[in-house]
């Protein structure tokens, strides 16, 4: 039973990481999460680009992890 619990906890931790990464990425894209010193100089587009990078790489890694199983 110990191995089953470990596997379940690994899946929960992985899914939580994916959800948090997507939440952060979409918040950066939407503008509700910013990098203060970048926005102060008017480079808000950097935050949006970083958000898209987070979302795209998270989706790619999630798909790759699922296909590996």
C-alpha cells in the first residue's frame, strides 16, 4: 500500500504544479500578475511574453508526461 500512496501523491503534486504554472502564466498574460520593475519602465510586453512562455512550456511538458505514461 505504501507504493500506491506514493504514486497518488506524485500525481497530485504533478497536477498541482501544472495548475499553478498555468494560473501564473495566464495571470501574467492577463496583466493581473506583473513584474513591477519591468512595468515601471514600460516593458509590460515582456511580462506578457514570459506568460506565454510559461503556458506553452507547461502544456508541452504536460502532454509529454502523459504520453510517456
